[in-house]
């Protein structure tokens, strides 16, 4: 028997109930396998199954406008999968295609399209997962890019597939993802500061392990097309199939590091997908505009009568004349009250637009009806780290709703325009515009006393004076004008060149700089003096008797008692202590140094002991 067109529906937290529509055929001419929704809400896909998430489903018919179009820019889709029975040669897939926008019924008779034209129609494709219990692939495809850009592990036959992790980390008994048990998948589509798709980011996690596997697909040539497809809305697809030629996904590759040498096609009867959840990324645009609805029940209350319920009004008689011309109005005929049907209230939410028409007795107005009251933000205030663009108010005392950009606003105590908030997630750290929305929440009595101590200030510290262990959360004490202030560091930016010290508070820096400069001058002068003395001494030593008289007496004539002079005489006469070898010329540097040491106190009269010590040098 053929599979039912409408096998059931699944709940997606953060989105609502989504119907499932079975494919018209797996491939042209081949029947589709069965798919069902279990009692626990899990989607159970059997071999050769393929099904599409849909807004609604009609048995025996297909309409591309009924398929779901998830707008995932700035969103994260999470789910749990169990592919423990899918071995080499099996492919359990969950991916996105632009089916809702495809008006070509295709050769599968169900409007299916993908980047590889399985049913002869191409469209953009985002493969969140094509996997088995040995290999994993995540791939971006523009409509005409069959290969796409991928990440994960496995694949290759004479070439190498992605190697972002290995068989020790992912596989049966893997240290990070043990595929013999269910595991969790999260896929995000963050935007950059310009509002363009930045990347597709994957995270695989499993209860009991602490090493998530992360994938980042960015810098794709077709990213603009993927951005456009996600912005218009893409249809999630679940499929399960097998092939003896699946080595492109799970082969060993030319490096031999892939998981499967042969596709044995040992595939379990089914794979499972469940626990679907959709949530916005912090600082990113929501999936759809948040509906603003009245606080009361969604019916139109009876309007109070505008005039007294009588058939005829008396003529107008002014109480006190306020102008020179008085005009009496003719009687106004009043019709009986009529039963007027009001149009239904329309919600922007796909799941809330089910309000029936309401009927109420309304009295026709004598004057034109006033225009409707403008929609104001909901008075359900937002907590910290929640988007407050629609509420314009905060629940926590003393906080204000500040707008960061057109996609995000949050409740904060303070906000500095143009400054990055270090508490934002790394991928969303961009400057805040700090436009206030609404009024600041009243402060509690306890917090009012401490408001003056909770200011955010920017302190620039001379490079090298900031301790290397300074980090966010560290408590510090600042001395300002002789007063000590307890602070906590909320952000550190190193490498910023300091500005000139101000006249107040720069005393220690100036004194340190002054002492350093003075010491540099003294060191320079001392070095010059030493070099001059050494030069004069060397000149005198080399010139000998030919030296000028003033040089012979500099600093004092030391005659034949100097070490170098005695060495010269020994070389010319052969004199010296018996058995004492002549010092080699290469020791000149040593004798020069020794001569400086021995003659540093030459200005004092030599003592007999000193003379004796000199005679004992050799």
C-alpha cells in the first residue's frame, strides 16, 4: 500500500504545530517509503521516506503554497536525532529547500526541488545534516552548485572529504558524540552588523559529554543567494535512503582517515527526529514580527450610545450667546439602533489569526467617528536579556530599555553610545546606539541608595601599568581626587594608546617620567666620561714617550710601574721574574682593564704595601 500523503503533524517549540506531507515519489518512478509520528511526538522515517514540513496537508493533493517557509535568518533551529542503526552506505538527512516558492510541480509531482535536481527542478539547498553513525556532512548549495561548500567528517574516493573531527570523536563509542545513542543538533544563521548572513554554524552535543563538535560554514561564494532563500522562507525536509555508492559522504578518502572502506548498506529500519525548537539568536531579528494584541479578549465591546436613544432631538438653543450671529439647527431625525457586523481583528501571527467576526449593537453617530487609537507597545514588560523593542519597559527596578540596532533592544542599567557591551555574545559584539525606548523602571529603595555607585566609566591606563591578570569581574579600587572608590571591571581593551595626561590626576605619571628622563641624562653623561677616559688612556699608552706632556701627566704619570709599560719593557729587554712567561699580545685587553683598576686611586700617594703588591703581579 502507498504511504499516506498526510502522516501527521509535529510540534515545533517557538513556531507551532507543523503538518507533514509525504513526497509524491522518492525519485521519479520510485515509490516513497513510509513516515510516521510516534506517540511521543518523534518523526520516525523508514527507508526511502521523504516528507516536507507544511502549514497544512490535504490527502492525495499537493500545493507548494501549503509548504512551510521557515525564515531562519538570525535564528537557531534545534532538534534531537537517533541514527544509531544507520551504518556505512545509509543517509539520514534533514535539510532546507526553497519549495514554497517553486511553482514547477516537478517530475515527482509534489513541487520538490533541490540543488542536485533529483526531481528535475533546481533550487537553493541547505543541508543541515546528511549523516550516518560513521559520517556527518553539513553543506550549503546555491541553486546551480551541485557540490556546494561542506564541513563535517568523512568522504572521499581518491580525494578527501571534510576532516573537522575524527572517528574517535564521532561514531559508535565516540568520545564526544557516541552515535549509538541519541544526540542534539543546533544550527544557527547569524547576521553580521550589516544585516547579511554571516555563516551557518552547527553544534553537536550529547548528554554526559563535555566536548561539543562545532562547524562553521562561512565565506561561501553563494552566500547572498542563501541569505535571500532563508529570508523568503525555506521548507524543512526529512529523508532516509541508502546506496552502495555513498563513499562521497563516508569513504576513507586518499588520506585513509575516513570511516568506511565499503558501503555495506547495513541500515536500521528507521531513524528518528524529535524535540524541535526554534529560537532567535541574541541581538538578531525575530522570525516574524511580534503580534501586538489588546490586553482584553479579542472581541469588540459595545460602544456607548453617542446620543440619547430618542427619535427626535430638540432644536438647539444656546445658553449664552457667544457670537453676534445665532443659528438654530433643524431637528435631526434619529434612526433606530442597527445591528452592525464588525470586521474580524487580524493578527500578524500565522497561528493566532483565527478570531471570529464579532457582532454588537452600535448607534450610528451624528458626527464622523474618530480615527482608531494608535497601537501602543504591549505593557507586558521585559526582563533582562530579553528583547524589549515591543514592550518599551523593563521589569527589573532601575533598568531602561535601550535599543542596540533595528533587530535588538535590551534592559540595562546604563548604556554608552558607540561602545561594545562586553557581556554580549562574541559574534554579536557590535556598538550600541543606546536609544532609550519608554521610561526607566522605578528604582527600589535599596537600589536608590547605591545608584551613584553603579555608574559605568571608561578609564584609560598607561600601557604597561595595567596588571596582566586584570579581567572582567575583577574588583579594583580607584583613587580619584584623594578618595578611594570600589569598582568592578566589566570590560578590558588592551593595546589602546593612552592620551596625554590631564592636569588633574597625572602627577604620578609626570613624576615617574621626570625621574626616568633625569636618570637617562646622567647615564649618558657617565658613559661619555668613561669613553673619553678610556680613549685618552689608550692614546697615551700607544704614544709612549712621543705623547704630549699634558697627556703623559694624565691623570698622573705612572712611570714604569704601570702594568702595560712593564710589559713593553719586558718584551724589549726580556726582563722579568725568573720563569715568568711573557704575556701574549692577545692579553692586551686584560692588561688594559687591569691597568685601569690599579690606577683608579692614583691621585693618592702609593703606599709601600701597594708598591709591593704591584711588584708581585708577575
